[in-house]
């Protein structure tokens, strides 16, 4: 969320896109890129209260459609959002065929998929675990920023040592590929 190059890339991609799809806390990355201002959006329940900080209008639903934008609240809501996007692009019958081929007919074994439906003890434990995870992630980001500042000042070794200390894998070493959109959906 702090990488200017990635955020700029996202802005460029969104500027000419016919559809933009955000799943889970991806909405926060869109917000960091300045793409949520005045837009109805949703995200994972643990980050939902952050949406207004990015100028979004928070909507507590599994899937929110705002013009060309589709926001899915969580990972499983991503399937619902993808089907909505498919219906918008290719029609309801195409989306229904996709749903059939996926055998997507959810029957969750428990009714605890939202803060409103989860038992209080489960929700509180999830919040505690989430807070611990976010605290550790913040500490790791701070350590990586300090390491980057030291490296830039010439006091520490090169890029390879920073990646090793910050836990960045080889996958992250590759530059973000440019995405080319087909001119027509029939080109897919």
C-alpha cells in the first residue's frame, strides 16, 4: 500500500479498464491508489471500518457493484462477485453456466461467516488473532523501511540482503507485468 510504483500502475490500469474487480482487502490497495473516492465499496469485515479513510462509501454487503467496479467482501464473496461480473459482461446465462461448471452451490456447515452471525467468543478470538497479525505485519514493514533507508544511505549491502532480511521471495523480484486487455470479449 506504500509502493508508489505499484499504486501508479494500478491507477494506469484502472483508467482504461472496462471493469475493475476487488476481492477482500484489495479494496484498501485500491483506496491507497486513490481509486475509491466517492465510490460505494466493501471489503473484509476486519478492515471495513477503514474504507472511509480512503474516501469510499462503505456498504456492508457481500458484493457491491458501483458502475464498472465490483467489490467482494471476502474470499468466498469473490466467487459471487466473479459471477456478477460475468453476468454483466456476458449475460446471466453465461454466468449460470460458469456456476454450474464450478458446481457452486454453497451450503456452509455453520452460520458464522459474518460478525453479525458468528458466536461472540469466535468473533472475539478472530479479532484478537487479527490484531496480533496486523501488529506483526506493521513491525515487519517498519523493519523493511528502516533497512531500505540504511541501504540507500550506503551503510548496508545491496538488494539481495534486503530481500533476504525482509522475507521477500524471488517471485517479488520480477517487475509487475503490463496487462493488455483484449479489444473485444470475443478475443478472449
